[in-house]
C-alpha cells in the first residue's frame, strides 16, 4: 500500500508540450475546485495526456497519493499504463479482483468497468486505502446497466477527486451516468453538465484532428423476405424504414456486388493517401464476425495482402491491434472492439459496414480516423446512403449532452431502441439477423456524393462517369480550407459536365470521343493551392519560414515565383516537396 508521502518529488512530466485546450482544461479544473469534473473532448484530441498531466500535478501537490483509472476495455488498460509511464506515473494494468492491494512500486492501477461491476467491494477498499484520484475514461459506459452504475458509486464514493472523461458524453437512454451533474434545460429535462468541452469544430481549426470526407454510396438492392416475397429498392431513396433497413442489410452482404465495389474504391482512396502518407491504414467496421471474415477475404482478393482481423472473443485481439498499429499493413477488419478508445493514429480510410446507427456508436467509430499526426492529413470514410447515417455525417461538429426523461426518441427523432444493438457484443447482431431473416439476392453499388463540413458535393453523380475518381483522387495532404475549396471547384466542374451531357442528350448529339481538359487557369489555381498547403505542412515539421522553403524549391526546380510558374514547374516543386514531407 502506498504511503501519503510516496514519492511526491518525482520528475512529473508529460509526453510533450500541452495543447492550448489541455492547458485551458487544467486551469478550469483548478479554478472550479470541484470533486467531480467532466471533460468532454472530441476523440483524438488528447484526453489521456490531459488526465495524466492533471494526475501528476495532484500527486506532486500532495492532494492525492494514488491514482485509479477505469477504462472500457482490457486493451485500453495497457494503453493507459504505457501513456502513464511517459508521464512518470506507474500504473499496474494487471490488477485483478483477487488482489487485495497493489505493489508499492506503482502509483495506482488501471481496471475496467466490467471488473468493478463484478466485485465493487475490492475497488472500494483500494479507494479507501489512500487519498485517491479516480479517472473514469469514457464515463458514459457507467450508465450501460443499473448494476454498473451502482457498482461504480459504491467503489468510488470515497474518492477524494474524480475526473470524468468522454469523447461522447451522452447516451440515448435514461440511465444516468455516475458522478455526472444534471440540471434542468429550457424544456425541463435533466441534462448533463459539462465542466469543460472541446468539440470537433475547434479541434479541426486547431489542427488537432483531421478533416473527414464521407464518400457515400447508394445502389440497387434485391432480396427475399422470410415470407418468400422478392423485393427491390434503391438504397438512398425515400423508402419506408423497414425497406431501408433490409436494403441496407442487402448492401452489406459480402456475397453481393455492393461491398466488393465499395472496398475496391476505399482501397483506391487508401493508395492515393499512401502516396503522401506511406504508412496510412484502413479499417472496415463489420456487423458481426461472419461478415468480418468475409470482408477480410474480399480485401485479400483486391489487394493481394492479408487483412488483420480483430474479433472480441479472440484472446490475441489486443496484440493484433498493437501489431497493426506498429506496422504499415493496409487493412484491418473488426466488429466493435476498435470502435472506441483504441489508438491507431495511422488509420486514414474507413468503411462503415455495420448496421449500428446510433449517434454514440457513430461518433466513436468515426473517432478512430480523426486523430492527426501532422497538419494536412485528411481521412475518408465510406458510407452506405442511409438517412440516419447521412444525418450523423452532416452533424460531425455538433455538441451533444445526455438528456434524461425524453422518451423513446432523441431530439433528432432517431430511434433510441437501436442503441442497445449498437452497444451490445456482436452476438446481438446475429440475433437481430435471425429475427428479421431474409435472403440477399443481389446488389449494385453507385457512387453518390461526398459529405464534408456538413455540406454535400457531387450530388446526383451519374454512375459510370469519372466523378467517383475525382473525389477518390483528392490529395492526401490538404488543409481543411483547401479541401473545401477543391470540392467546390470539382463540384462546379462536374455540374458543367452534367449540364453539357444533358444538353447533348436532349439535342440528340453524340457523346464526344474525348473530354476537354479543365481550363488552364483552374489547373494552375489547384496546383498553387496544393503547393502552398504542402509548404505549410513542411514548415510546421521543420520550423522553416514559408519564404525560405519556396526559395529552396525554386533553386532546386527552377522557374519564377509561384504566381508566374507554369504547370510543369509547379508540379516539379510539388513532387519534390511530397518526397520531403513523406520522409
């Protein structure tokens, strides 16, 4: 057992300089002087670093003499312990309920919510053994069951301080989150109170997270119901809820044509990004284990490389995630285990091939792709055109709170009954499939549009044209504002092409043999923007001024200043700078 004086003069530190929001949150914490403090920060923002910095400050000041971290999964226990070591805090991730205390060589332990729920008395004894800081990671999990909430309250009621962390501090049910403060909103509903919030919109502006482009695919679906009726529908059209659900499930069937086509497009996008970020990886989120294995087989056929498959009942799941994270392999396929909290910063392309559709699951899933390693990286997520997913993709920047007593639907009108399906293990998906048994007969994928920054681009794209490749071929290194501008330019160009096609069709003219290249001034504008974006990325990496970098590029490649350079001269500078950025 640790004594109150154990070692408080240690060289507490962090893995690096604090980000602005982390320092703000620290200042807010000490100014508030509260026992319970809720920090809601977008996935990928650095909640772990903030929490461990705070823990070090409290240990050094003698406010606490031990730290207990509660994490959602076994895999995250090791991640927390490794991160704590970089902050000079020693946490034991191997603590078990059979232990009565922890070794004096540690400052504390890391446990899971499930572990606490099994035997809360053991964890209460740990808490009472000293002045304890409890860090509840992704605290919304504490409301998953009444027994879990009761166990957490029993175990950690004696804690001197409790830090509550969440990337998605809301639930779609009425289970209160332990230790979270609730206050009436303007409608009289009890709503969670966040003490410090750092949303995706601000994180994107700060360069802490990546911009995410959603590549949306529709298509024609055909299936047979349990009653023997054969139905057809176009995914993305205004269908009844049941029809949409079954068309969606048909699209995700690995035996159809929709999933192979989307996986091929996603792999093309990954290849484009890997031109600029060589170790970029992709993740397919599957509904169940059977589908996950089938998707991995499809990817093997597409890429010639075996995908890493992560299943929750696999004893080596954590090791598989760790090996994938440290490698430069292209693809990982998983059911739910990596939808939250697992840190694989090189993930840049995702395929949302799961039937889960709650705001909570969606936000956590997309959170796997937003963590930025350097300015300019962009991420792409491929989605089926399902209304609920389109709505969630368009609301990436929305801040949510947990509201109690609002009934069956949340304020978006989304069916909260789907929450349980999203949060249970994948075996629940198997039961759901059995309940709504049907046979997928065929599917065809059509690129539909891109959603970025809440706006839609490429709407009503014509299947079989070059429009899909226009979006897949976007550079892998672009600042958010440049992504938006390029999308706007390509949208306008595609609109002109579409209008020209329609005019030719109405007049009976034949399709021209070759498409004219875009006007020179537009090509030059895009190249200048890309070059300036790459210069910005390289400047942040090296600390060199932009003017010095441009001068060096001119010296190496020749030609005048950017405003007067030709297409070939600009391309030569872009190619040279891409090589430097990669290295």
